[in-house]
């Protein structure tokens, strides 16, 4: 799961985007990955650009949720999730 470890520069929004002015990097405390009825939680190292979580799941269609706890007490969805099949 990708982390917001870097701040964003100012940019002007396109008609379908919100403007971002001096965006600050998000600070995370925990990363969560839920697939079907299984969930895994990991502490986050904000000096890294990724959180790697591994979970064994059954083959077939299911639901996936990936999100973070923030240092300020809030939460955020994971913007990107990469899934890899391990042998």
C-alpha cells in the first residue's frame, strides 16, 4: 500500500479535480488490509514509501478494504493497492 510520505507541490486543479496548495505529507500510525473476513494490521514506518502486508486468502471473488490510521487521530483510504500472487 502506498504511503503519503512526501509533500505535494502547489498545482492548479483541472475542472474535475480539487486544487492542492502546499499539501503536507500524511503521517500514519497503522496500516490495515481486510480481504473477505480476514484482516491484518501493521505499524507504519513513515520514512518508507510503502507498507507491505501479506495475508493468505482463498481463491475466488471477495471484498478488499485498505486504509490507514493517521497520527492526528483520523483515517484515510489507501490510494493504491498492489496485489501479488505468491507461490
